[in-house]
């Protein structure tokens, strides 16, 4: 039996009102330096450039995921469901709290360029020589291994994994509500208490009782709206691309032995792809932000320009096109190059299939944990087979693709560009 | 007539739902690098260590103050009040937007140690060689001077000043609502639309019509609750004190020619008290945060310890005492010193009169812009003369003072301390 | 130019925060006795038996529709859209306010039994000898006729009609938000301010700009959820059916010259289908409620039993079946009759196609005012052609039908029923 | 051990989100006809004439009080407080649910005229031959007696009584939140979860821990705002007075053997002050409303005029005066009489001390259950001794008194009135 705190601790939380901590292990995990570090990493990366309220950190989110998991489990326990493995409570709570512990700053952009992955880092931090590891081991020597397995989805009991990462998990429930709250968009909200009332453990799965179908439709519709209105917002994409170009330029320069004026500890590790745990922990958002400030004064004109753009929010503009047209894209690249604009760092063609966030796609092979509806007559059914709405939400979006480019630069040199490109980018007229 | 945007621009805002921009000058000010920099400075400094949601920036708040001012003015215009000087609209909006532009990172702590003041920097940024200055001058060559006068409260028309900084101004209305929203406490909310309905311009003042007294009571009660529950929260005070100790230690070391491993550009300017505008702008919260990370690896044990504490949120604990007792304090200092704990950096006695936030104190000499109630029979009256509640809110709080100290350090050496101190700090027993 | 009030009047409203009245005509209409009567008619009829908060009146809703219309028009005027016929402002506002003035108590049940229609009564009240008519005529002698045409959808300018009754009108926007607020379900809320920002007048229509498609999806999804969760709730249906049975029984008894103990003025008019305007106005929900109380003491056992059930909320239970099965239904009727239960008054087979509320069905012939999307390239398109989600929401729901019956009665006599019926109604087992 | 439902029942509630029922007794009580009758009695009487949203019933409120009591008890149980008498749980819940069961329609007005009191009726209904009595007795033969004692404040355990009716009870917590929600005023809201966290059972009392003082200040401030903005609103007072005048006129006429056209069952009982339980239950708001409709057609000109006014919301106007001035009031009465206006039915002088709602007045002799603060050092203290704000809220309001009168009537005959009265009522000028 895990040790309880003498007195319940409470965090004031704008999304869940209060977050309750009863277990000593949870309390100690929150106070580790690895967990406190999450205060220095924003939940939504560069989204704050589109939605100025989106300045909340992964620290808040991680507490929120813990709280959602705690409420689900407490509802399971209150109802005395036989299919709930009550001995897994602490494992679930720790995994919920720690599931993002390996996230670095602006992960979407950094990971793509440097091939670091937050899931790997999460395991390193849970299993390595860290305060988090010591707190977990103290509670139970098996706990670090189990937590890392839950987070990597290899833990033997699916029901534990699916509480933390499935199509209807504590992670998503918190981030949809939280991101909606902080951006200020209303359409990410759904009635979590209603969801809690319709889910239950059933033979190793978490399932939805049949009468709860509309509740799930509402939840998936919120998710759909958040993806299109917030997560995939083209201005946010533009800021992510801008950041990625900075790292790509720095990597190129480093490969070319460019003499950086500012280049310290973990940056070298990052560029050489051999960060130690200590360096990784040091590399928070302040570090990146301050580096960009310093690099805006570097002599390389591309690096300094890209950094200035990011700092002062002078983002690439975008133009929408219907589908990929490779010959035209080649022409675009060579046209820019001819006009003296390096397309490697000043052009991006972005289509939605590259997106880091996923929509519920039940047919998808990778989707091992879909949402299951339990009915008296028919047993378990994947939910989109029952709901037209979910089916249409799940359908792949006929997304336009976007071309990102620095408008003033291109406009200045528009006369040097072929008319097909000028037209594509809307540079003529008006 | 100020130039209008061809199409109104809109920001999604969680507090005011939408923020509307119609003037080209406002739009251009928002896009200056000095204004964008406010994204890198948190509105509530270290409060996020107490309320994890309080991670919002001065950028959001500044947009909010602008929006509140816009709504007040638009309500005055819609009602066609003769006493409203409609030619001052753009000046009001610019001043509202820019009133915090000179804020540096963690101002409360930094200003105390280094004697920089954000009001001064605001004037420097508005009047100096900056993008903000250029945008203002473009609209009207007198605008920079006027904006700086409004912000410094020396502008000739009181009504313009009081919209931006008085006891019932756009600044306070936004920050109370915003800080309540992001911390998640409900008691900072009041009905702003109701306030808008009861205020009006009257012979150079902004006054409240008599029937609006309860609305103002509600607003001041929210403010009172926010001060005691949020702004003066002892854990927040502890984190501010921790930060201040870092700067005090660094200043001492710099004076003693300590060889810092990490000490770059604006830090030197800060320590020598001769920052240029360019350096000041570079010195954002990332810079300070990253500096603290680096200094946690310095050889000076006090500096590195203080930085570690701040980074990992290992804050000083506090004990409450009823009133100052100087002999006991002296004993406390010498007791700590004897136990090998430098009281200059590990002890703080904090009483509420030092607080940077103010409560409405109508009797106060410094209060030149109190809240005035307008009645048919009696003309203008200062509001606390009519309301018992406001009078009791305004009364000086019989605040306990707090002693802040590093609990584990002191506890380790408790046996070396006199019993009077052990008792004061609650070190005996349990 | 319509006369303005000397001072704007304001109503506190829980849904729209404040409702603003500037026109004298609107103010006077609100104060007519016909409009005040709407306070005595609930907006959602018997829904309060399912959702206890749903006790709000048509008075509140009518003010709300007026306010939504006022905000739409004021946004059109502020943007100076050329396609908005500004001379129609007062007509729109009056029509919005009065669109439900002809509603009687529990209209869905009463209208079916007695063949009175609220649209007809609205015209009678607007055109007849009423206070409403006098107030309208005072403003403009043509106004009563025009208002009645707008409400009956025969007014020449489609744009005026569609503001009041189309697929995206002020009526629906208010009732979705209001019914969600009072029932307490969250899923009826959508962001009205966002909708206001994406609609505009365009060549005689109100259209949605292309980038607003997701906003409309969100609105239609709210509507869809409200229909399935609130308006079509089987318990609400059961209470409506219970009420209808009362009226059907009374009509039958009246036809059979049954000597009612309680039968006054307008009830006779109702039963004989020749209500005068005066009688119609007298017939509010209190009248019906009190009549049911009195009839619960009548000697006719069926009438008194049905009234008791309604009064004390002893509603018919329901069983779901997949599709109509006429032979089985005939067997059910005769089985009940054989068991001494009159199927005319104790049985109802209800399928969703009878429902009084509509879902957006763009293909429907009766739908003359669908939602149109305006794009630069393609001009106007009906919105479901662009959105998979709207298409799937609009699809006819494969609704089960429900059989309503008095459970205890039927259960008492279950042994007398054939087993096929016992099975259909779930009377065996457990 | 009380019997539990096989499956928890849930009501959707706009104020508490969900109301949970686990006990069979509670479920059965809700389904009694006496409890269902509360659906036909509005919580705030005639307040809907001032705040159109205030149409909610005592049914909703009673469920809410039950839910608040349930949450308080469940929090006490979860914390395992030794001072909580856990055997009293069902008694508390039943008392919370039933505390208003004896309320009749528009009680404030009716009780004053006819001397019926809802507390007495509550006991009659709980102890008499009713469904409620049968359900309670089934659970425990002592339960009816105990419930009636708790509601009448004579039950031996103070802690049980104070949960239901004290200065910080479930009743007030629900009605403040609920009335704020339905009227739409924001200032009645307070953070109930925060209150739950600071109260606890302590030696037979429910007390507030010292650090919870600001939470109580916030709660009492909400209450103060609600009283002045909602409960004591002069327009609401006017509608209550209008209704009282109707009953007073009817009583006078009945005494004078006036031949009423409409006078049925319980009305006679009411006028003769000998209502049976059955008649009392029949006398709901519909009955009164319909009676007023009928009486508006009586021949007595005063009765029919008063009824018309109430029906169509043509309320008495009011004028404020500073203090009672008996000679002037006598002059006013005789002046009206001389002008042919019967002052018994067309004049009311109302001062706030008559009000049916109370403010927290700790010094009051009648206040046997004040709010107690528990501190480690000082034990229990009445809270206003610690808080300036509560002391100032509790102070008796220097309320103006209001004179209510029918403006048009008086204005028509203004020339016949002495100038002192014309001035008092503001009839001259403008």
C-alpha cells in the first residue's frame, strides 16, 4: 500500500479547479528537478505567436493529466468495477504525471532537425540516474521499469496503457480542455464529467457504454475543431517552420565549421547529437530563446535573419495550393535561387500529412487502441462503425497544402520570378 | 483623423473573448520588436511557482489593457457624452497599449537590487530611437511626448491619465480579470460590463454614478481578495526574495571582482548600472533564467546554492510573527551567522508595507485619483465616504510579518541556535 | 427614423449578459399585455420534467432573439456592408421580438389535438385588436402587416426573413444557447461572437464567408447534440404524450357530452375549436396546469388517471424497437384492450419523423433558406456540399422508435398478454 | 444501513453540473407527489418580473440543497473527521431535500396576509398522512419526527441542524449560487469547493479553519451583493406588494360577503384560514395565477384593477425617502383618500427592516448559529470579530425607505394633492 501524505495537498488549477495529491510518491515526483524543469517548456511550443494566451507549460499539463487519471480511477473504484486492476493505481498515476518528462523545448521543430525523440528521453530520465528514478524506486523497485513501459506502450496490461495513451486517454482529455482554456477558443471544451460517467473497465479494455455514444461524438468533435482551429493553424505552422529553419541553418554552419560567436555546452551536444542527460536537462526553452537572441547577432546573414524573424515575429507568409505539383515546386525553388533567395532556408511546402498531431483514424494500422462501444446485444464495436459523425470526422481531410516564404524578400525580387510563381504566391495584382 | 485598417484585425483572447484593432497605428505598434519582446516577460513574475497557471506574459496583459480602454471609449462615444474629449482617443489607446513597455524581467526583484525603474525605461523606449517611437511619430509628431506624459501621469488632461492609471483604470480592470483567469482563482472576477455602464466622463474626471456604488464595491472586493490570495501570497514572496538574493549575491561578488564563469553583455551593464537601450531590450526573462541556470554551476557556494533553489523551486520557508521585534531579529541574524549561515543571503524579514501592489487607500496623500461618486443632490464624493465596505477594505491590514529562511539548512544546525529562535521558527517539537 | 428612448434600457440576461433596448417601439411592445403573457408559457413545454432547470419562459427567449438580431444588425451597420437594407432595422427587431407571440401553452401537444397553430395566432395577434397592434401601428401604419409577413416568411426581402427564420437565424441562435444554459448541458453552446464575425449580407442573402466553415460546423454540431440529448429525449417525449392523451381524452368525453365538473370559458372554446383572441390570451400555462389539477378529480377514471400521472410525474415508460412492425403493433393494441387497458389513451408508438424540431436537412424540399458559403472562386455553395461533417449531421437519423405505455398497469396484467408483447416490452425476466 | 440504489441516479443540474442520488429513500422522496409539487412553485416568487431569468422552482433548489449537503458530508467522510456523527447522514440528506416542502406559492406575500407559515406546513407534511411521511417511515419509523425537528431547529444535535440552517448552510450555499445563475448576475457566485475545503466538524459545531477567513469573506460578500442587487430590489418589492394588496382586498371583500364570480375549493380554505393538507397541496402557483386572471374580471374595481396590474406587470412605482416621517405619511394617506384613491390598497411604505431575507448579523439575539473560526491559539471565535469586512457587511444598512404607489392614478389626480406630497413623490417638475 503506497504511503499517503498526512494531509492532502492541493494545487489551484484553472482547468480542473483543484488538483488533489494524496500519495507521497506523487508529491515527491512533483518536487524533483526533472519535473520542475517542465515549467520551462511551453505546452504548445510556438502557438503563443498565434494565440497569445497559449503560454502555459508542460508542467501544468502534466499535473492535469495526473488529475484526470486520478478522477477516472477514483470513479472506477467508487463504482467497484470488478474489471479494474486496483493494484495498478500508483503506476497509472506516476505514468500520467511523468508521460511528458522527456519533452525538450519546441520539440516538434527540434526533434525533426536533430533526431532526438522525447519518448526516448522520457525512458532515459525514468530509468537513468535522476531524482525521478530515485523517488520511483523508493516506492517500489519495479516502478521505474513499469512506468517506462506504460509510457512506451509496452506494458503488459492494455488497460493501464490505454488510460495514458489511447484515443480516449487522460493526456488528450487534459490537453484539449487546457489548450482551449489558455488559447481562449471555446470549441475545445467538452463535458469531462459526462465522459467519466460513460466509460468503464471491461475485460482488459476501457470501453464506452452504448448510451454514451453522443458524449464521445462531442469529445471527438472538440478534438477535430481544436486540430483545425488551433494545432494546424497555418500561422503556428509558419512559426514552427521558422524555428526549424534556424536549427537547420545552424546545423549546416556547424558542419561547415562556421565560427559561432555564441555556442555553449548543450548546444554543442545537440549539434553533434550526443547530449548527456545533464545537458539535456539544461536545454530548456530559455536556453533556446536566449541562443536565438545571441544568434540574431551572428555574422552569417541567413542565420541572423532567421533569428530576427523568430524573435520579432516576422514570420513567413503562406499561400494555399490544392495539391502537390512537383514540377511547379522545382520551378519555385530554382526561381527563388535565381533571385538570390536560398530555398533550403526560405521556402517550405507543407502538407497536413506531416502534422505532429493526429486525428482519430480508426482504420489506421498504427491505431492499436481505438474507442470501443459496449452494447448489451452486440458486445464491443469500434465506435466509428456506429456513428456517421465520427466516421466523417475520421476521414482524411482533403487539406490544401501551404507554401511558406518570406513575403517582403520575395516581393522585392518579384520581377525576377516567372509569372507562374508570381501567380502561385499571389504577388501580382491588387 | 487616424488611419483605419482596411479590415479590422482580431486577436482571440481568453479574458475579453476578442480584441479588436481598427487603427493602423495600434496594429503597427503591436508589431514592433519592443512590443513583441513583452511576450518574453511574465505578467506576474515568479507567481507561477505558487499558481502554476500564472504563466501569462505582459504581452497578453498589454493587449488587454488596450481592449478595456477601447471599450470604455467606445461606450463614451456611443452615449455621446459631452465631457469626453474625443480627440484624445488614439492617445489613450496608444498609452494603454504601451504603459508596460519598459518592464524588464521579474521587475519587482530586479528593480530593488539594481535601481532600474520600469517607468523610466518606458519613457526611454517611447522617446528614444526605437520602432515604437517611429510608429508613434509617423501618426503624429507630438504623440511620443504625449504618450510618455500620460504614462508618467504628467499629461495635462486628468481624464486621459485616469483612464490608464487611477483607482479604476483599464490597467487594473484587465490585470484583475486576467490574473484571476490564469491563476484559476474565481474571486478576482467582477462584472466589467456593469462597471462600464456606471462610469462616465464628468468635468475632466471619470466618475461613477450613484446607483453604481455596489458595482464598485464588488470590483474593490475582487481586488482585495486578489491581493491577499494571489499577489501577497507568502510562497510568491518567498520566490521573489529568493531571486533578489541571487542578484544581491551577484552584485556583491561583482564588487569583489569575483571571476564569473558566465557573464555576458547586458549582465555587465546591469551590474554596473549603465545599460543601453539595446542591452535593456536583450535582457528578457529567458536571459535571466538561463543566467541562473549557468550560475548554478558557479564556484561561489552561496550563488550556486541560491540559483539551484530558484531553478528547482526549493524555496525559503516562512514563519509568521506578529510584529517587528528588533532585538529578536538581531539575535536571529547573529544566531544564523554563528551557525555558519550568512544572514545577508539566507534571511529576510518581510512585512506587508513593502509590497509592490497597492490596496485602495483613499486617505493616502499619494492617491491623487480616487474613485468619485456622482449624485444628483450631493455632487462628487469620494466613494469610501459612502460605503462601509470600501472603508473597511481600504483600512490598512494588520498584516503579520513573515520571516523567510532555508528550512533544511537551519534545521540541520538547529542545535547551535538559541531556543528563542528555535521557537520563533517552529524548529522544536513534532 | 424610429423614435429612440431618452435613455437606453437594459435587461440583465443570463445568456447574453445584457439586453439593450434603444427604440421606443421595442420598449412599448415589451410592455404590452400580449408580450407579458409569454412569461406564463414555458419555452420548452414539458422538458422541465426531464431537465429540471428547463423552466424558462418564451418571454426570456423572445427578448433573446431580439438581442441576437440587434447584434447582427449592429455588426452589419458597423462594417458598413452595402448589401444590408438598413431601412429594415426596426422591422427586423419587431419581428424578432414578436415571432413567438402566438404561442400557447404546451403548444406541441395542444396544437396536435386541437389543430390550433401558433403561426396563425401570431398573425391574429399582430393584425388584430391588440396592444401589440396599436404599438406597431403607431410607429408605422404598415408595420403590423410587414411584421406578420416576415414571421410567415412571405415578406418580399429574403434577407429580412432569413434573419428571423432560416437555418442560421436569431431564433435558433438564442434557443440553442438558452436551452443549453437552463438545462445545464454544455454541448449546446457555440461561439456566437465567432458566428457574427463570419456572416454578412450578400445580394439579398445572409451568407457565410468561406473561412467560417468550421464555425458553422461547430454551431450545427451543437444543434445536433441538443436535438438528441434534449429536444428528442424520450422522457420529454413521454411527458408530451401524456399531456396529449389528456387532451384527447377530454375531447372524446366532450364529444360524448360527459358532464365535466370543471370546465370554464376558454376550455370550451378550445374543445369546440372557436377560441376568440381574448380567450386565447387567457389560456396560459397556469390555466392548463390548474385544469389538469381539477380534472384529476373528475369521475372519468381514464381522464383522472392521466391527469394524476402528469401532475405527479408518473410518466409512461418506453421500450425501443428497431422499426415499425404493423402486425405486432396491432397485436399489442388488441392485447392491451383484452387486458382492459384502452390503447387509445395508454399506448403510443412514436417515431422520430414526427418530431416537432428539425435537423438541418439541406436536401429537403421545404428548406428554402439553407446555409450558403461564399467563396472568392466559387461564389455561393450550400454548405453541406463542402463539409463532410455537416453532411453526416444532416443525414436522416436511423432512429429507433419508442413504444410508450404505463408500466405498472401493464405489468399487473402481464400474464394476460401474449409472450411476443411481453418480450417487446421487456416484461419477462430479471 | 440505509438501502442503496442498484445504480446511482443522476440529475443534470446547471448549478452543480450533476446531482447524485445513491439512497433509495432519497429517490423515493423525490418521486412523491408532495415533492413533485415544488415544481409548481417558483423559488424567487415574483422576482421574475425584475430578472426575467428567475423562473426556477423550489424543486430545483431543493435538489440543490440536497446535493450541497451530500458533498459536505462526503468530504467529512473522506477526511475521516472524528467529530462527524456519521450515523446522521440519511437524516441530514432527507432534511436538506425536504426543508422547503411546506412552501406555498408566493409565500412572502401569502403568509403575511393569511398567517400561514411554511415551517408549520413543512412539519404537517412530514408528520401527516402524506407520501413523504410514508417513505420516511419506511426507512426508519423515527425519521419523520427527526426530520421535522431538524427543519424546526429543535433537533438535539446542533451540527445536524447547522448543516441545514445556519449562517453557512447548504440552503444558503445553493440558493446564492442558483439565484445568481438564473438571474444572470455574476456577483452571487463564490467558490463552493473552496468553502468545502475550509469547514470541518468540531465538537458539535461546523467551524471554519482560520486560514479560511478570506473564503468566508468572499461568500458573505456574495450574499451581501445578492441581497442588495436581487432580493431587496425595489421592483421585486413592488411586485410583492402588488400581490399582497390583491390578497388583502380579497380578504376584505370576503369579510364583506362580496359575491365572488370565481371562488373555488382551497381559496375558501385560504380566506377562512382552515386549509386541509389536501387543499394546501392543491394551492400551487398555477392556482394563484389563474385566480388572479379570473379576478381581473371581477366587478369590484379595486380587485380587478390590482389583478390586471399584476398580470400585465403594471407595477406600483416607488419614491425613496430618507426616514419615516409619520405626520407626512398620515398626510399622504388622507391626501390620497381625498383624491379618491384608497390608501389601504394603493399605498405602501416599505422599509428594509421588514424584509424577509436576512443579512448576517452576528450580534443579533436570534442568531443562534453564527460562523465560527477555529484557530490553534485562540480556539473558536465568531468570525466578524476577526474580519473588518464582515463587520461592515453585517452592520445594519442605513436603508432608505420606499413609498410605493400607482403612478398614473396619482399623477392624474396630482392637482388635488398637497404640494408636500407632490414633492415627495416627484410629481412636479420636468
